[in-house]
C-alpha cells in the first residue's frame, strides 16, 4: 500500500495564526497563561501547549490571579 500526503496538508490559516499568537505571547508575557477551552481539536498540539506551561481552564473563578487569558473562540 502506498500512502501519499497532499503537499498542502496541515493546519488551516486560522489555526496557524492562533498558534503563532500564543507562541509570541508565551515569550512576552510573564504572567501564567490560561486558555478557556481548547484552541484546536488536536491532542498533540494541546500537549505541546501544556508543556510550555499554558493551562486549560473551564471556570474563570477557579483560576489564580493574575493571569493572561486566551479565549480561543475569539481569535480571528
């Protein structure tokens, strides 16, 4: 069996942009970074973000302050 991967396979523009924004902010922001929900539906990407110290939260009131918050649904 031969498996071919399309040359344009990968993340869409929006996901690439959102990941780039997060990568930039991880370098700039000294406060803990929290994501309200998952940025993408890709466990490997989420694991990579968690390894960088970004945590996923599902409740604002349970998060320690001060934080920098990422709202994945609002990234345009």
